């Protein structure tokens, strides 16, 4: 199942970034319509806001044409991270795809009459790998991808290190009378940017001052206090991993994916039937159902006490209010569950049928179905 999921994710990313047709030449279709994301547009690209259904015209659509509005692609992509050390060395790689327009079948008039003669766009792959840069104060720039883009490295000092921003941007400007062909020829498609930290100590990215967060945001920050954010993306998401050589590797990600693990409280036996709705349906005939439910609540209460005891003095000082709020919610849940079980024990019975137990069993049956 995991392999099938990975293949599906890989396919979706490929279609969105590289398009359905991976051939080295596009026919009759503009590259900006073929690629959905990972596009770095040239500057002053107002003409790209309009797209026309006329595939053979290089001019802008008239006010009466059938056109639609599309989003404005960014001109840059990058990421920032916090790093410390006397000497900071980064190994940066980047890549992109460009297209060159080629007319076929004569002039525009003949091409529109003969639909078999269509425009063609030839693809070129540009890659720059192992660009080694040593961090200095201020900004360092370098032309990359055969002069089609600029790589920028910016350092801003903090008390214990530096905030470093790595950016790849399309520095080309469109002419005043630009058209769609010029726009597509100056775009960078399938943009890639990555960085390996060769020397330097990567640490958690500075978070927003807690006093500026609302109650819910502060609670979320406290719940995930052990999950460190090592980088933030600009123009895309960002991901990071530790390589076999123990160096950190950071990479821009235009189609981010994450698998959320199942999160449950430690309530005892993993083979317990207490969360199985089919088992709960037998409440009227199986006395052990109530016993299992009570055991579940006891185990949950023990887990809450264990988590509370595991909080260090430092964590309490970090945000005592959020910690107390989370514990209060958990305690309220325990009280609510015990009250429900108590009601089932003391429910009004008529003959051999217990209304409370039957209601619980019916509710469980509806969940199962």
C-alpha cells in the first residue's frame, strides 16, 4: 500500500511540475499552459494574466475574445534557515527548463488555415550543481543556469548565529510590447533549488514571539514544541533531511506532501476491543463491555497523569497557561466519559430491557454501519 501511495504522489508531482507530455518538444501548446507549478516568471509580466484560446496568435487577446484570468507566477523561489558557526559553507544546486519557440508552416495566416501546421516549443534543461559559497555578511549574488537566472545568498546576523536566505530568481525583464511568445521564452519552468550545509550548525528557525499569538496558536505551538522547524520557504514549501554524511540537506518543494501518522493516547492493550463498534453493539448482552470501557477510561487517566508528570520545569515556564489548558481539556474528557458510564449503570430499566444500554448499543450500530 505504501509503495502504491508513493507512486501516486510521484506521478501527481510529475504531472503538475513537468506536465503530462514529457517529450523534448511541445507542439501547438504554450509551455505556460503545459506546466502547472514550479514556474519562475520574468519581471513585469502583466501580459500573462490573460490567456487566449487562439493557440496560433502571438498577440494579446482582444476585449471580445474568449479568455480567462490566471494567477501570476512568482519570479523567485527560496528558503531561509538559522545557522551558527565560525565558518559556514554551503553547497548549492539549482536547475530549470527553458523553451525556444519555432514557427512551422509559413506565416500566421497560413498556419491558422491549416491546423496541421502548428507552433513548436523546444525544451532545454539547465542545471548548476555544487556551487560552493562561504557565508559572508550582506548579500552575495551569482549568475547561474547559463545566465538565465541569479542565485542570491543573504546573511542577517542574530545574537547566536545568522538568518540565511538562499534565493533563485528570474532576472529577465519583458519588453513594453511583450506578447505570450516572449513571456514563455523568458520563463524558467521546473525550477529546482537545494542546499547542503557543509559546515555550520543548523538550528530551529526563530518562532514568532508567543505574546503575539492567540490562544489557539499558542496551544498548538506548545503541543508541537518538540517538532523543530529548520527552514521556511519563500515562493514554495521547503523540506529538509539529514544525509548519510550527517550534513543537513534543504530543498524547495513546489508540491509538498506529508503523511500524518495516527495519533492515539496510550490506553493500554493495543488488542482491546473497546474501540470496535461491533463489540460495543453487544452492550445489552455482554457485561464485560462496561468493564472494558471503564478500564479504557482508567488507562486514559493514567496516561494524562503520566504526560503531566513528564513536563519539565522548563516546559512549564515556556507556557504554563497553554499546558494547564490542555490538561483541563483532558480532565474534562475523563469526567464526561465517567459520567456517561455512570448513567449507563444507573439507567432506568423496564423489564429485561435497559433503555440506556439499548440506546448505547443502537448508537454503536449506527457508527458501524
